[in-house]
């Protein structure tokens, strides 16, 4: 059943987008979103701090069917299964939201929900723009039992059992050092005007990792799509934000709905910059780890020892990767050990996912 709440406001939004110079294709996409969700809602007032203590959350990650995405998803799902039922975990079910529009060879291994990509050409080669549109479709069509959702990514490894860090309608997010709304106020104001509030209302986050109430995400997701497309259409914004544009778009979309996140630095660690695992919950291996044989970081220069996910664009890393030299941070050694454990135990590791 197609929801059609707040259609007057939704139609006004469409007219505004046309005035702002959107293409006809974008207009049609936004029409599709409004048909899905019936317009843009507003976040409820903050519930009591302990209102969702130990409420289960659904683990959801968006992905493509490329080999590069597949092998990361397999490792991530392996560690999800390892920590899901450990003491302290509030993890519920798991879904890989596959936005290639077609099934792939991992459907039987990983719980997967197939959604459509954006209309051809609309992402302008920036494939991450499919992420918010994928969430809109999944939230509309899927049967999600849990009240909360963790938005995750393929290059996440659960290193400790993850509790529900959200509190009522207050989501939890990770503060990224490179998301700086205040330093980019001129650009942010194109999408978050002064009358909405101070630029500090925009949190220094992306959409992942975030634990958020499902009903609240249903309100934010269409706005997230709209802001992402507007940012990509704006040359100045596209140039300034580059590969983190979609992250800024989520931060702005949340602020437009009056949503502030609980910022949790322990949500995630990012080798090689974060040295110790400690009580952090997720390892995010987005950065290359390059070291000489003395254990000294040579970031930006290929090291005598290295682990970089981008070395494996066309197929999975081999089993039994060499461990880093002595004196490297614990986080780097733990990352490689966890990758090795997963690859040793996942069936058909060397053959199943290759482009």
C-alpha cells in the first residue's frame, strides 16, 4: 500500500526542487520517494534516556555486487555472527541491502534484500549516492522486526559486542574528524538555511555507523536522498565535499528534521590512526596500513609491509596474510588477525567472489 500522508507539503517540496533547477529525472525520482513515504515528517520529542535500553537493532549495510564489496561483506557477516549473541550485544537480524538491482552469488550465504539503483546517470559515477535511495526502498518494502537500525558498511568488523547506543529518538553516531560543518558554513547554508538554526545543529557525522529508531529513519531517508542529489548537482559543493558528500548530506538531512546524535567516539576505531582496540566496538579499515620492517608508519608510501583493502579491487585477499612487523599498533595487528580468521573459515573464499 502506497502511503500518501502530508501530500500538500510533499507537492510543495517538488515545486521547490523544480524552482531550484533540478532535472526532470531528479523530479521523477523525488516523486517516487514521496509515493514511497508520503512526504517528510518531523522527529518526535526525545524519549526517556533509558527508554530503549537493550532494545534490539537490525544490522543493515548497503553494498554492490562487485567483488570488492562482496569479500568485505563476507568478512563483516562472519564477525557479526561471532559477536551477535555475546553478553552485552543488542544485535538483532542482519540484512545486506544490495543496490545493484539483481541477485548475486552471495544470496544464500548472507541475508540480502535487493533494491534498485538510482536511474542511470543520476549518480554521475558517485556510486555511494545509491545508499540513501537503497534505504528508502528497503524501509518501505522490507519486514523489519526490530525498532532500531544500525547503518553499517562492508568494511566494518565487529571487534566487541555492540549494545544499542541510541536513546529513544536520539540516535547514536560516530564523530568523524573530517566532517566539519562549521568550517564549511558557506556551503552548508545552501542546504541548511539560517532560519533553521545554527550550523552547529549539523552533527560531524555520516550515516554510518549510526544506530537510529526505524520510524525516525523512515522520515529522514527521503530528505537524505534529496539533499544528496542537490549537493551533487551543485558544483561548488561537489568539489568541496568530494567522496564524503553523501556523509554531509545525511548530517544535514538529520538536522533538517531536528535530530541530534549522541556522539560516541568508542563506536569505531580506524587503523592506523587509532592504536588500541580497547572497548571500541567496530574496526573500520578504510585507510591503508603501510609500515617498514621496523614497524614505522609510511602512510602515503607503499610500505615493506602493508594491508590496504584497495589492493584487492578485483578479488578477495589471500588467506593467511602475513602479520605486521613488531611495534605496529595493536589495532593493525588485530585487524589482520580478524581478516585471517574469517578467510580461513568462510567456504569457497578464494573462488566465490571474483570480478
